[in-house]
């Protein structure tokens, strides 16, 4: 393995995001081969012994968590505005340094995965792996057949065109001029679902991610979480190949 910067190595290993890893280094939480590191620029590889708060990285067991993220919570391990982050919802039974795979917007609820397995996270987020994600959106207005067709065939947004999607109007409320729409996509661009609806003239009023691949929120209420089973982890890894 080619040597890489310490903060990148830590992020890829699932210790924390690269930015958070830089903070851990700067604050004196990290040692490399017994030497305390507080400055950026150090490069490491698999032959180096890296400790975070005295715990060797390779000794921390892998953890895979499915969370029902509430609205009003940041999909991160820290926030410079001191807002609540998803790791604040974890109890003392989660001692591993997990972080979210991808993100859900601050005002979006639903299924979010957290892990400390960097390779696993990187594979799930890589564009080549088409992981279906199902969203339920409450939008302003009543979608037309033509607008649904546009959403399904791909919408040209700033910098890219979305891949094909599956769209189904679940209910309409003509009095309130709103619709409940189910959308399945496999991409994960920033604000993608909201931007897609905006592009056809329908503002999203409420949004939730209901499933991720075969995983659902069954048995959980907002703010709760559970560990993935070994079979679920193995199936996710298998589906990536």
C-alpha cells in the first residue's frame, strides 16, 4: 500500500470523517508508532501502528448501525454550529467511532447507516454500485403524467442529469393542493430529490427515506437505531459486487 496522509488513512478506516480526523490529530489524540502526532502532513501505511486515544485502530471491532434519523439532526459526527448530530443519538452501548454513510438533509428523516468500516462505506457510496434508495415525499401541487415521465427518464440539474428513477403518486389532496409521491433512485447527489421535484415545479414540503437496498425502518421509531445482522452486512457486501 502506498503511504497516504494520516487523516485520509483514518477516514478510510472509518475512524471519523477526514475533517474530524484532522481535529483529532491537532488536539493530540493520535499516535503513530508510539509518537504523538499533532501536525498535518504525516504519511502512513498498513505497516504503521496508529492509536487513537490509546486504542489501536486495528483492534476496534467493526460496527454497522441502521438508524431512523429524525428531522432537525445533522448527518455528521460534529457540527461547527453546535447543532445536534446523529452520533448524539447513540447510547453508551456504541463505543466505536462510527460515522454516517452518505447523508440525509437536516430537515429530512429516515433510514441512515453508520459504520466504522471505511471500505464498506466507500463501496456503498461509490457511483458504480447502484444501491436503490426509496423516498416518500409530500410535495406541493398535483403531478401531471408528463411531469412523472420527466422524473422517471432523468432531470437535467445543475452540472448533471439524473439517472432513470421510479416514481409513483401514492395519494392526491386536491383541497390542500398536495401529493404524496414515492421515488426510487440509486444516486446520492446533494439535495437530489428536492431538486428533481423543484425542476418540474413542485416544492417538497416533507421528505423521508424509507428504504436502502433491502433494508427498511420496520420496528424502529424516529431517533431509534439497531445493529445490522451479520446476514444483512454480508448481503450488502454481496450486492456491491
